[in-house]
C-alpha cells in the first residue's frame, strides 16, 4: 500500500517564475491538505481539498492555488515566486475531510527560490 | 488565532533517561491534540493522538497527557535511545468539519549515548 507520494523531491526556481507541485494521497484517502514548512518552523496550513474543491484556506496570498483531480491527487501552484517561498512543501492526506485521526504526510518537496 | 508553543527549541538528554516535551496552546481548546516525529528533510510521522476528554494515552515507550485547564500537553519518551533523536511536533485540531491542523514549531530532541 503506497503512502503519500510527492513530486518532485527537490526544485530550484528563479524569483518571478511559477511552480507546480504534485501529490498522490494514500490509497483510500479523499482529502488532501497542503502545508508550507520554513526552516526551523512548524508546518503552516495552506489549503485543503475535498471533493475537488478548496474547502478551507490558511493565511496565504492568492499566488498560491491548487487543484484536486477525480482520482483525489492534487497540485499546488505558486505564481510569481518570491525568495520567501523557499520552504519544504508537505502534502497530507486523510479521509472524509476530517483530521480527528492521524494525518499521513508525504516526504515533501524542497523548493528553493533564487 | 490559535497559538501553539513548544517549550524549548532543543532538548539534550542521556540515553536511558526520560525525555519530557511540553506543548502549550492559547485561545481555542482543541478537540484533539496530536504528536508527530519529523526527521531532517522528511515529512512528519504520526505518533499519538489524545482527545479532549482523555487525560493520558500510552503507546510502548511513549506517553502523552492532556490538561485542558492548563491548556497543556506533555509528551514523554521513557528509556530514551539515540534513535529517538528527531524533531517532535505538537499539532492541534479544533474539531470542526474539514478542519486543519495547527502546528507548533517543534522541539529538537538529541539523545546522546
């Protein structure tokens, strides 16, 4: 049973560019949440997708957008990259939109903006 | 907004001793509190979950307590081993539908032989 998989694992982009990160949830899970983790900080919630819709959003600008596909996989898009967007981006999957059980995280995508 | 504080950024203890990590929160009382382990460059891995109506939970060498009056959770690792060295994250879930997790910044634990 595959867990949560994210791609790519590492990425280097130039300021002003756009990036797309991908996530496949754990088998049987239908909800995907995205988190940003800066160095030395805890993960910060970006948004959550359930039934192909953004259901909840954290305090992130509109440059951050996403999508969920019918197979429950998800993409995170960031436009007009800033140096401050450099971080580990984590995808977490769960079932039914709830977080009253454990969240399964992927290994993350390390994004470096230069 | 929800604020979570983990008492120290780093904790160093000797192998065999008990490590105690603290998580304090303000504002809203969570319905669930979770602890995760994170190794460098990896995603967090779930360890334990405790509900607001539970006082204590155990799993092997791990124990977590939850005091809603003090707004505090304690996480204990007994008989610690060097392999327990990692960053431990506290996360709160408020219980609303389609809820999100609020994370603390973590405590980096180092267990030396």
